[in-house]
C-alpha cells in the first residue's frame, strides 16, 4: 500500500491556507493531563521522597521501598561505560568529544571597561550551580540526549548535573548510563514523568533542587515543565521532530526519501517536508518513499507520520523555496543544492542548517558537534539551539567614581523626579558634588 503523502504547489489558490493547516500543531495539554500533573506536583512538593517513590511504583510498575533504590552510583555509571562493546564505546566517546569541542567555542567570558572619569561598567558571566537533565527511558532510550544536554552544562562550568531517567518495569539502558559517565553527570535517579520534574524543581530529601531543567519528555513531562517554570528555568517546550529538505533535483532520490524517514520514524506526529522546483524529481522521491518503506523496521510509524503531516511542495524556483523555508522556520533544514553556503545566508529562521548533498540530518543528531536540542513548531523565529549559554548567567557590573556619580546623579535626579520617585532622586543627589 503506497503512502498517501500530501502534494502542494505554490500556484494553487489555497496554498497559504493549506500550508498553515499542514504546520498547525497544538502542544498545550488537555485539562485532564493538567489536573493530573498539578496533583503530582502538589504531592511531591509536600511529601517529597515518599510521593516520588509512590508515583514511580505506580507509573513505572516498580516495587521499591525508598529513594536509595532509585539512585545509580558513579561506579555503576563507570561500569556501564567500561563494559560497552568496543564499537559502541568508541562511537559514544567520539560523539562526546566532538560535542564538547564544538561547545567550547560557545563559552562566554566576563568583560568590563572604564570610562574617562574612572567609572567601571561590565558583565560578569557565571555558571549555574546545579541543573537537572530529563532523559526519556524504557523503550525510548536516547544516549545522544544525555550527551547533548549534559556536555554544554559541563562546559559552562555547572558544578552539579543531576540526571533523571525513568526505567519502566525496571528496564535500564546501559548505553544511557554509559553516556552519563562520558558526559560528566554527577548523580542519576531512575525516576521519570511529572514526579521527576517536581523533585528537580522543588527538591526532596534525596533529590537536590536545581536551577534549571532541560531535556525532552512526554506530554506529562512537558506540562510539568510549564508549571514549574519560574520556580526553576527550563529550556523549551518541544513539539514533534521536524525536517524540511530543499532540493534542486540533483541528489539521489533514495537519499532524500531516507532523510524524510529519519524524522518520520520518531513518532506519528513528526513532520517531514520536501520542497523542490523540479516536479519530476518530486515524483522520483515519492517513488523512492514507496519503494523503501517496506524495508523499514518502523514502517507503520513512518507511514502514519508521512500520511498525517508530511508533504511534497512544488515551488517556482529556489528563491520561492527560501521564502517558504523562512515562513516554516523548521527545526532541521537540509539544503541539498548547489552552493548551499551562499543560500544559508538567506535563511533567517531554522534550528540547524545541514548544507550540501552529503550532510544527512542524522549526523547532527549524534556526532556532528552542534546541539540537537532545537526549537520546533516555528519557534526558531525567536529561539535558538540549546548551548553553553543556557547554563551561564550574566550579571551587570557597575562602579562609579566620585566624578561619575556626581555627573550622572544629575541625570538620574531629573528622571526620578519625573517619575515622582523622590527617594530615588535624593539617593542620587547625595552623591552630587557641590559646585
């Protein structure tokens, strides 16, 4: 049975509305999910470890008595790394090294300058003290997520990195634990869901309260992150994975079909879109999709994704392709075209740009170096990939000399009195030198 993927052309009268409908995604949870999450947050905040253990036994089908049964030791993490098959261990360490090297370039430094009268102004950059990393567990195990979330925090200088990962039915992924060792995670708790977010946000007797929570999760995790924002920082509320491929018709259609599959296999709500100005090529890729789909282990998920949210879009030319790309603001963008570096400069909105025919998005998921935690659902219009800067804080530095305080005190006095804030004005006026 062939895939019934949508086909659009910018020449059709309703293209704009059709594109809006295709891109529409509602990430807000329903009232039942919100009610459940609020109840969990309340109980963990009030009852701490006891509630976390109860919820872990209930939702992850465990049978543990205390939080001591839900923490993984550093020795266990190191054993997981040491006992990996050689090929997996080498791949994991290579990816970790590349991710670390890339993020070293992102580290911001403090700066300051002095004005002529001796006044000092500047910015002091410091790392957060403690961050929490949520990692999906069970059947959906992502060691790459551990590396991408923990290594930037480590590079930023965060003193303590706390990882939570659910283990449904006690199923523990050794590659995830090995990744925690490779990434420098300090403590690991085998808890998940809203209860893990609550433990990180509020702290319990066993789980330290963190300053920020990062990492992907299901709708309960995402909803919990929304509710605890303000108590702690969060990275983002991520929607389904997305890929947009712009191709000039000169890349092997099997390659592009598989690139579309690479995101579609995540889940049924993932979105894969191909844009080209070559109708014959769009037809070739569609044929490749139908030819290759039966060879895929996750073909049912891919089929549902492509049928539900996938699309092949015919445009007039490359210029129109760029305009639509900026409108979509994709999470992952592949520019499978000639001279992609020049075209990339015209892209204003994208989480990550993969340039050239040989740059599969999958390389970015694992080992290219840049972070794979990216803005989804069009949010690359105003947000950026996760990075070292997400784990650093900036504090303003201000030190006036006597002369500087005197001169700017006059300015502050006028503005403060204009706002009817007399104490502000007089505080500044005390430092004004007598003429």
